[in-house]
C-alpha cells in the first residue's frame, strides 16, 4: 500500500484525569505505527483487552501483596521503562547535536534522572516484600 | 466439528501470580508493547506471558515494516519525545488514581502510606512532563 500522501498518526495528548482511556499499549510502541488506521486498530485492541480483563469475574491468581501495592509496582516498572526511554532520547550522539534537537535531547537526559528518583523513592516505599510466606 | 483437545487449566486464585518485572532502564526496549499497568491486571502467568510476547512481536515486526508507513509529521525524534510525554501523562494520572484509593477503597495502614506517597509524586511527574512539553514546543514548530 502506498502511504506517501497519508498523514502520520501522532502521539495523542493524554489528559491524566482520563488516563484509563489509554490503557493497553505504550505510546512509545504505538508511535511506530504511523499509519492512522493501524494505529487506531491497535489502540482499540489494547483498550478492549484491558476492559475485558478488568470487567470479567476471573479466577486468576490473587495479588499476594494486595491490589494497591501490585498496581504501584506496575507503575514503578513503567517509570523505569520511561527512565530508559528518556535516556535513549538523551544519548550522547543526540545531546551533541546543535540546535533544538540537541537541546531537547539534553532536557530528556536530565528528566530521565528525575524519573529515576521518583521511581527509586516509590520502590523504596514498597520494599522488597512481595507477599511470600 | 472436531472437539478441541483437553488443555491445561489456567492458574487459580491460590496459585502464584505473574510477577511484575524489575525493568533495567538500559534494557527498556525489551519491554515495549503493553504497559506494565495493563499487564498487571493479568495475574494468570500464561495470559500475562502471551500478551507480553504479543506486544514484543508486534513491536519487532513494526520496526521492520514501518518504512512503508507515513513519515512522522515533525521527524522521528520529536515524534518519540511526544510519545514519552503521553506516557508520562498516563503515569501521572495512574499515580493520582492510586492516591485517591485511600478514600475509595479499604486499605491497610501500609497501603495508605504508599497511597500518600503516590499522591506526593503526582506534581513531580507532572513537572517532568511539563518540562519536556515546554522544551518540545507546539506541533509544527519543530519542523
């Protein structure tokens, strides 16, 4: 399929208060799918999978350390992911560029450190206990 | 229609859940695909591994195939930064949700403490996303 004149699908503006609308795939993954039709299909699939899993009354294993701690551990994992992603955007080659791209890369690298700090504190609050006997 | 073969039943409520991984930021690319906040719902290890594998497969195939898709409006680099901002906003909202759980759910003392810490970091995460968004500028200005 020729996509030469097709507009690319861009990452959405996520309203944090409506974060649940964006469950499913990471935006860092979806941004690869610039074909708007494919992007929308994957976004909808991710949302559907999450909705079905959340609504269903399943017999899956219970979280041994409780729901809130389990959820926060997932958030910490995603923070570490974003720490790495921002670090990639701010890798030396990008930071050495002149102009706006170089500036943005250096900002991303600095913010990667801030995300790491947030993740470290949350991780520390959770502790190492995962509900094992 | 032929009958389906018997299959191993999935884990039950008393079985160990799928663990949430410890992500090494240097290897973040191994964790593209679904968000951990989404995968956390799938405590059944088989379902969790299947979705994790699917996400990885789709991402890997997309890396090979994306040359056939529309070019990013303001280039790949800015496009990736915008995606990071979107994911930061998602996590900001997610932490704010955990912060509200003290009022909306019955939590243990320690869970309440962790919930408070989540709320404390919402402004910090917002500041990170704001800083990146400010540096990025409006769409189109980066071209």
